[in-house]
C-alpha cells in the first residue's frame, strides 16, 4: 500500500481520544513505583559530594550493623567482576584512531568524577533504614581540583586529568565536510558573518523520576528488571552483553507505564545494573526510587555546547559556505548515546533548510567533572538549529535584509536534495511553511503592535526559526558506518485473534506519546476494524519479539512501519484463506474496508470471518496453509524522515525589569501524513514549551571552582508553567515522506528544536534599538536587563 492510499483510509487523520488517558487520568496507571514485589528491599546510593576525588577508603563497618541492613556494596565488590557501562556509538578521530573510552564503572572504583557519582549501594528492609545506613558509610576522599566548564576543557590549561586514558580530557575530535572547499569559498565571499554562542546545559525533568526494581529467581535462574525506561530491549542488550555477561534469555526487562523520558531514560544507568546484579547476591527484590534531587545530579543532562560559526555570503546574501567549530561537554563518563549527539545528530543538520553549497564542521568533545551529557528532546538537532538560525538572522541584520527575505533567498527548492553534510532530504516545501507561518502570525500587523508596545514603554521583537530535523533513526547500515554499535531497526508483531480483534506487540515504547491510540488507529485503518478492537503491547522483553525503542521521533515512521509490514503479511495470508472460502484464486482477491472481495464479482466476506477460519480450519488446506493469523516483521528504514517547520515568535520586553513575555507563538510544521492531529498537536505543544523553557529560564549551573551543582532543585532550576505561555497558533502542511508506506515524519521533538532560536531572535530584535547584538540563553529577566545596560557587546 502506498502512502497516498494509506492517508485516505478511515481513522487516519482522525482526532481519536487517547485510549490510555482513562488509565492515566483516573490514577489507574501502573508505573514502576506502583510495582511491589514480595520480600522487597530498598536501595539507597551513597553519592560523591566531590566533583573530583580519589577514594582512599570506604568503611561500611558501622553501617552494616544498622537496623534492617541487608547488604552494602562498593567499587571493590564489583571491580573485575563485570564490565563498565557501554557507550553505544564509536567516534573516530580524523586520523582514524578511536575516541577515548574510559571505564564507566557501575560503582566508583578508586576515583569519583562528578558530584553524585555512585560510591556505594546500601540495601535495607525499608527506605528509611537504607537512608540511615547510607549516612553511616564513611568514605575517605582525597579531593582534587575539578575541571568543570567545557570552555575551560577546550583551553587545555587546567592541569586536571579526569581519566588516565585521556590525559588532556579530550574524548575525540570529529570533522565533517570539505575544509579546503569551504576555505576557498570564504576567500571569495563578499561578506562573512561571525557568531559565538553557547547552548546552555539542561536537566531533564520528567514527572516520574527514574525508578527500578531488580529481581532474581533461584528457581528459574532468571532476572527481571522493572525500570522506568524508553527502550527495554536495548537496556537488556547492553546490560547482558556488555556489563554482566549474562545470556539474554535469562533477563527480562519490563518498562511499564513511564511518566515521561524526553531522552533521559534511553540509557543504561548504573542503578539499573546494581539492582539487577545485587538481587542475585542478596536473593532479594530490590527497589530504588530516585528522589528529585538525585535525578538532578545523576540523570544524563542535555546540550552544553560552545560554538563559533561563520557564514560566507555573496553581495546578495546568498550563502556560499559555512564553517563551525563546536566544543561539546560529555561530562565525566560516556553515557549510552552521548558521543553521537554532538556529531551525527548535530553536524549533519547544519545545512538546515538552506542550499549552502559547502559546510565544514569540527567538533571537539571533552570530559569534565560534571554529570554525563546525552540526548535531551531533540538531541543535537536543537543545538544545530539554534546555531544556524541565530547565524542566519545575524546574516540578515548585517546584510540589511529582512529575516524572512534572507531565508527565502537561500531555501532549498528541489528534492531530493543532497546536503554537503551527508544527509539527503527526500521532500519538503519550505517557502509554503514560511508563507503560512507569516499569515498565521499576522506578521503584517507587527509594526503596528510594536508601535503600541512602545507607547506603553515596552520593547517588542519578532523572531523566526526555520528548522529541519532528521528523525526515524535510522538506516542501520548508515548508522553502523557512522559508528553505531547496534542496529536501529524496529520490530512489530500483529496477532489477529479468532474473533477478529487484534493485539500488536511493538518494540517502540510509549512514555506519553499516545502509541496505544495512534498505532491502534493505524491497524484499525488497515484491517477495517474498530479502533477499540486493537490493543497495543509494549515495554516488556518477555512479550515483545524485539525492539530498539523510542527516541529520535522514530516510533511511527519506524515502529509503525514494522507493524505495517506485519500487516502486509497478515493480508497476504488472509487473502489465501479468503480465496479458499470463496473458491477463487489468490490473485483475484481484493481487500478493502474490512472486506475481502473477488475481483469482478459481488462475492465478499468480512475480515472477522477470515480471522475465525484461520483458527477453526475445517475444510482448510492444512497442507498448504498453517492455522493461525499471527505475523512478525522487522523494518529497517532506508533514510531518515525530515520534518520541517517555520516558527515565528513575538516577544514583549519590560524595559524596567527585563522580563520577556511571549506574546505570540506560531508554528507551522510538515510531519507528512498525520495519524492523529490531536496527539500531534499535543506533541508540538510539549516540545515548544520545552524549547521556550530553554530559551527563557532553564539553565544548569555548576560552580566552576568546586564542581557543585548550583541548580540542584526546582528552587534554582526554573521550569516553564502554563501561565508563561499564550495560546500557540499551530498548523501543519504535508509533503509525505517518500520512503515509508505511512508517509509520516516524526513530530515528537519538533517543538523543542524549532522554538529556542525563534525566541532568542525575537529577543534580539526587540533589544536591537539598544545596540544589543549578542545574547546567550536563557533570557531570564536578570540577563536581559544586564544586556540592556551593556548595550552593544560586539564590535
Ligand atoms: N504521530 C502522528 N503522525 C505523525 C507523526 C507522529 O500521529 N506524522 C503520532 C505518533 O503515532 C505518536 C506521536 O505522534 O503517537 C509521536 O510520534 P513520533 O514523532 O514518531 O515520536 P515517538 O513516538 O518516537 O516519540 C519520541 C519523541 C521524543 S524523541 C521525545 S524526547 C519525546 C517525545 O517524543 N519525549 C516525550 N514526546 C514526548 N511526549 C511525552 N509526553 N513524554 C516524553 O517523554
């Protein structure tokens, strides 16, 4: 079935109410912390109070005698007994040598490398007893000077060595593009625009913190790990193959309802391994529920780039070439996908929507004494879009062109389009997105609104951002060639029951994205059955054949396509059954709207009758057809999907306080074929809110001297709230993806990618009359006020 046929099926494009909401809204969800095992103990982790120190000793003598204590483990208990936490993506330096990959032990061995690093795990009968005993563990540290900021790491003058394997703290250097070609284009440019900028570090904060329960059965020799995680099969693969060396079939990972992840629950964390391993040592189920302050310290953080970018243009503002240098902070250890974020998922997106003929990117990635940094909603693509869209707006100001005009002059206009940074975009219509965004944002009335604001002593600015992202990770062979250590396909099993109802087992994992509804719509549309007759099962390695999980807005286009492939097989087999029932040849059977018909006749039978026959095979040619109607498919995409959008933000700034108010926010996106517009709108809302959170208030700050996390709670780390936003104006246009049968492109990260530059470009537009040309996120009142006082900060 082609994408255009699919888009016209019933239920596709229908705002079906979320099937999962009854459960979530009535408190009937089943999150990991709701799971209670018989004879369950509780774990508390002793964490390092220092950013960089040698562990001279860990004394558990007193703690071990405390009431309720079942066991205490530290680095010496695991040293040499298991591997470290693996990094899933190998990056090579330009000379072909591999990146530095120091051991990432599940409990610190000899050294701690960030505040919050895991020193010991205390297991007791109750949480309180475990906490009391954890306080009685005495750790003697020899404290060292930490290296905290990525800018300091890049200077290579700190004298600090975090890992012996990387004496200068550099993990890798990575380049993409033709340097000589770019240099030549710069030499002939009419104008070069330059920009330095920081992409601020963020702390993910899903509503449900990380939680896990390790279990072991002596009877079956099986481990079961319940965990709040986005990809249980990957968690199992990494834990068994790389850390514990266990046969995979003896480990079951269950991620039940998950209260948000936003990237931070993709990874294999130390706690998950400790709990699983110790469950066997102690013959106990062990639960750990992360407290919010622990999650601030030890969940993988996001972003944290310092970049310099330059654009070479001709006299008309046409882009000739771009060059970028980025220093990326990886934190103290390599988290699961960390190395791919500032490289594959960042540098390859730097062409954006523009036909820049040549691009050269250089990335230096550094270890620092901070929590590991990995994917956070958008993962690399927000960093690329922020850099590019800030640069493009600056080009416009310097070339005296309109924000809209410079973008139009440089848009890619024909597809497929091969960028100079590896990606090939299949479809898009960038001018149409911008036209619709201008219309919806009522840009024509901006001048009048600005004049009105000025009358009231306020500043008003308009900012644009035209983003493109690569979603649907990924073609496995491309990812493999670029360093991925695992495939990135997806699996789906469709089980048609005798009554014609269907259960689908998918390797994707929904932790707020509504898969139980949209995937059911997809199956119902294909089979011509009610949406209520389809149930979606995910999140359990014991029930789902395999899966690579949910991240990179891949679930519909990759996971959904795996289900489509399984449905193709179901249809093929069902047609054979129908042909037998109607005494026709297989080739003459057609299937549409839930009915099998014999071409050119009025003979027809419903899907339900075929389903029943599959399981009640009287008169069935059992020599030719097996009973049952149950098919599994694996799908590996041939390309990424390329959602794109045009975002327009209008801000009003209070001159006396520096407070930025988002007055209007417009987003027009191209997600190709949309299954459920209500869910997609919700995804865009959530993404925009996260993006504006980064632009206006969220900021992870470590003390540069001590490496202490200064923003370790919601008292210091500001999260956006509903009252901070106007009603967003949203619309979508569609240029369907050409290489999946749904025609869909990912929508789950778009808002977080497109919104930050639109906001900061609007802030800069508002501050332009005061001579402000440079500004780094977040645009908190204090920083805006300071910028207003300083005025022009760049020559
Ligand atoms: N969809 C659709 N039509 C499209 C595209 C998507 O109807 N053209 C539907 C999908 O079927 C799915 C939802 O929209 O129900 C999101 O789909 P998709 O874009 O494929 O993204 P994923 O499901 O793979 O979700 C991942 C993405 C990422 S990477 C982050 S981070 C993120 C996000 O989704 N984290 C979230 N959205 C989140 N939403 C919630 N509530 N919680 C998170 O942790």
